[in-house]
């Protein structure tokens, strides 16, 4: 009985992690309940790990070799759950608590073609640039040999390849700008993205800004999104 309990509860603890996130994404509960389910999974996994090891030792001493496999699977599931959430905790302690990343810290691309957030244009907080320079110094303006029109078309194609929902594509004052939303897989968080293309001689300058709608820290999500966009834009 105990070996089955370790198996079932261990797998259940692991299942609570994607259940909490995906349940939020598909609207079964709010984000608070989603995180609550995930934290519950962590506590249960920790309990299973401690008690499961004791049960495993008892089974081995009693010569019950048939109990080793289910106990081992339950323990493995608990370790995976703890390692997954441990990685998330590591990100919260090592990455800066910012949620707005841009390639141009001096003149960030502005949201404005659409009222994406329901509250008007999103202003950029210069204080975030200080933290960005420390942690994401590699994120900078992309210089391209493509003419602005060609660069804009390529940027639009990359946005679609990445699964973004492009909401606006404008041309004003010699600048080509596209605005889009990107939805995260697990929780379904909606982040806003703006790409700006400006002439640079016969080529162009491509800047991108990605900002989360909720939370004070994005755990690196916006920086990864910008890296993915620029890598595809360069054809990498």
C-alpha cells in the first residue's frame, strides 16, 4: 500500500504544476489559484521525497523488490517537481525584477498605434534600463543591410513565425512600426511587443521592445522573446 501511495501522490504532486498553469491559461481559475496549486505541488513533493525514501529503505530491508519500481517512480516525480520549481526560484533571485525590455534604452520604441493595455500609451521607466544594462547587456539595436521596407516585411514575417498576434502595422515619419501581443504557453500571460524599423543609410535599424502586462518581474521572458526575434531576423 505504501509503495502505491508514494507512486500516486508523487505523480499527483508533479501534475499540480502544469495543472495550475494550464488551468489559468484556459480560464478555469485565476492566476492566484494557479500559483496556489503549484505551491501545493511543491510541498507535497517535498513530503513524498522524505517519506518515500523511508518507505524505500523499509522495502529494501524487507526484501520487497517489487515495491522498488513504483516507489522509485514516485520519488523521481517528486524530484522533477522540486527541480522545476527550484529553477523558477533561482530565476527570481538571479534576474532583475523588471518586466520591460528594449534594444534601445535611450529612445525605446513606443506603444501607441493601438490602446493595447486599455490605459493608454505605456511609458518607459528609465530605472529599468539601469537593471537591463547589468543583466542583458547583449540586447541592442539590430543593424541590417535590408532597406526599411524589406526589413519591415521580414520583421512582420518573423512575428508571425513566432506566433504573435500582430495588431497594428504603421508607417509614419519615415519609421515603420508593428505592434503585437505574445501569449505565454503555461499561464497564458499576454505581453505587448513593438518593433520599430528606421532608415540607416541604405540599410535600416531594427529595435524591439517587449513588456509584460502583469507582475514586476518577467523571469527573463521578455529578454528571451527579443533574443528569439533577433535571431530569426538574422536568419540564425
